[in-house]
C-alpha cells in the first residue's frame, strides 16, 4: 500500500511537472511571439530609419546639386555678361581717352560708360549675395587716402544731386586722418549704395553725408579708431513696419509708384559689409520725412601718409623702352604683345588700345593658334583669355610652361570668370597675373609696366581739364604755413582751414586774395577744389 501511495505521489508530482512544463512552454511560446513581434517592430523601425536616412541623403544630394547648379549658373551668367561688357566698357574707355572727341559725343560715350558700369554693378551685386550666402565674401585691406576717397564720392553725388535739383552737402564732424587701413572698394560700395538710395528716393530737399572720426589707441605710427558715416535725406522715408524688411534680399518697400529702379540687393549687401568691418548699419526713418542711415567701423588710421596721389592720373599716350631689360624679356626692337581671345570684339579692343601706344600686337583666337604664334614671334607678353574652345587658356599656358625655353614668358590671364578658385587655377597653370573682365585700362597698363622695361609717356599736363588751378593762383604763404595748412586740408578740418585763412589775412596783406579764396572754398564744402588749390603751392 505504501507503494501505491508513493506511486500516487509520484504521479501527482509528474502531473504537476507536466503542468509546469506546459505552462513554461506556453510562456515560451508567448515570449517567442513577443520576440517575433518585437523583431518585426524593430525591423519596421529599422526600415523606416533607413528610409528616412535615404530620404535625407537624397534631399541633401538634391540640395547640393541645386546649389552646384546655382553656382554654375552664376559663374556662367557672370562670364557671359562680362564678356560683351568688356567690349562695351573697353571701347567707352578708349573713346573717353581720345582728346579729339567732340563734346556732344563725349556726353554720349559717358552715358555708355555709366550704363555699362551700372550693369556691372548689378552682376557684382548678385555675385556678392551668393558669396554672402556661402559665407565666402572676401575683403582686401590696404592703406588708402581718406580725403581723396571722400572727395571722389562727394564730387560724384554733388553732380547727381545737381542733376536732380536737390542739395548735396558734406560735413566732417571732426578732423579726419589722412590714411586709413581698410577695404577701400567695399567701403565705397557701402557709401555708394546708401547715397544712391538717398538720391533715388528724394525728389525735393537735401542729402547730407557726414563723416566723423574718434581715435581710441595710439601706437608709434598708427591709431586705432572709429570712423562714423551718416547719410541723411529728406526723401519719401520708410514706414516703421518696413524698416527691418529693407535689409532682406530682393525686398523693396513702399507703394508701387515709389518703387523706382533697383534690385533690392544694395542694403542687405551693405549691411553684411558693415558687419564684416565690425559695425552695424542702422536706419532711422519716418514716412514722408526722410531717412538716416548710419554706421561706425573700426579702422587703423595714420595721420601722415604724405601727399596723396592726384585724384585723376594723366592719360598715357605712349612709352619709352628702358635699356636694361629684365630676364625673360626678349631684346626685340619693339615689345610684342600676343592677344588671345575667341571673341574678335575683345581682341579688337586690345589692339585698338595697345597699337596706338606703340606696341606690336599679334592676335590668336584660341590656345592652339596662340602656341603657333608664341613659337613664331616670341611675344614679350601673352594676354590670355582662359575660357575658349579648341584649346583653352589653361591648356595653352600649361604647354607654354612645359617648354624650358618659354618658362619665363609672361602670361597675364584676362578672364571674365572672376571667382577666387578660377583665379587660383590660372596661377596654378603658370599665369603671373590675373586681370578681370571688363578690363580696366589703368590696371592693364600697370600690369604691362610691371613686366616690361618701359617708361610711360603721359599727355601734357597743360591739356588736362583743370582750369581752376591755372586761372587762380595768387601769392601763397610760406612753406611751413603751407604744410600746416595742407595737413588741415587732408584732415578735412574746415574750421581749422577757416581759422588759418583769418590768420594769414592778418599776417600779410598780400596774402588776402589767397586767404579769401581759401575761406570761401572751406565755407562751401569745396574739399576737392581746396585740395587742388593748396596742392599747386606745395
Ligand atoms: P534697391 O535700392 O535696389 O531697391 P536696396 O536694398 O538698396 O535696394 O533698398 C531696398 C529698399 O529699401 C528700397 O527699394 C526702398 O524701398 C527702401 N529704401 C532704401 N533706402 C531708402 C531711402 N533712403 N529712402 C526711402 N526708402 C529707401
């Protein structure tokens, strides 16, 4: 019996174990099902992750492609527009240099030049905006003469304002330094934009450009300081709600008939440039009352950079060959320049510019032809267009550099592709210099003089159109007084000049006419005339 009880016990135990096993199996089954479910979920999530990663990658690729297409379009557009502008602006410059040009045509040529320049500004603005977006806006610092710089701007806008019968005034709040270390081109771009807007949006009244300087720290020869600029107009003004929008690209505000010409790019670019120079462009305006734009930038200033260059350099009319030839320059009777360009208009402009100056000019319409002429005529300088069919300027320059005999030949890249990487590529294939199209004659001639042993012959100064210098030159003060006066003129210190004029009057009765004229010019903000008047005594 006890055996039977034991068996029963064992059976019960067996049953229990079976039950437990069944439970465990069920649990295992459920767990497996959960695991499958989790696996499936994970798979779905991994797939979704992959899919969104793929989508992201595709979107990124598309954005990059669109960006590349935009850059390529901009580069192409800039190149295509600059090439014909090279012909237009090139010939406008040649005609403007011609003393035989009659007044009536002078005006026409000047309009062609101005309109071409305006087109160029538009192209440059669009390029600048794309550089800002890509964070690649570059600036170049150098020393420049502030009084001459301001004078150029004041003269330009005095004329523009006069043409529109509005008053333009210039005032310096404090003595200004003569030399500034900064990006002259970009500072001019900012001021031209603000002043152009002021002229554009002012039908009556006045425009005022105010400049001030505050020094902060002085080292041996330089001062750290702040330059302040303000452009104020009595024009149509800007509504409060629009005063931020005007800094957005392509944004023009006001009523439809107030939107005059323009692209809406000037202010966003000016704002970025001011920021790059460490300042902030601010606007105060009231609708119907006028607007004031102002900014302050940090600069390094020098109070004495000597006597500034003439604002307008005399025209070059030829050259004399120097006897000592630099290496690489052949000793031929005359300098030979090979012009390589696939557009005949661009070759023609360079031929018409350089031949009358006395150069022998040869032409080639692609790299292949250029190579032949290089071997045939050994030119002293090659002016090489870079983007051409058949053989481009890069390949041609590369092949010239590969020949040990031609290693020293001067190649100046002349190109309508102005991006920094393109310029770099020109230097990499062996070009010594880069000239952007449209070509500026002054820049080209400077380039030639760098490599050719020559001395320019200038147009006789008497033929320069500066009657004020010749017509009025009364007895002037002594050397020391003159130098003190010159410094005041360079600083634009009108009050100082007027005080000086009063002192000269008391000092010597013979200086009366000089002092009177000086006082009159200072009183009437005639800074350039002041500079010219005093310069003739120096
Ligand atoms: P654009 O002058 O080419 O239109 P800007 O970016 O220089 O482009 O200016 C943007 C807009 O700001 C102008 O279209 C104009 O509506 C407004 N604006 C700028 N300057 C002035 C000003 N001095 N007076 C009135 N409105 C102005």
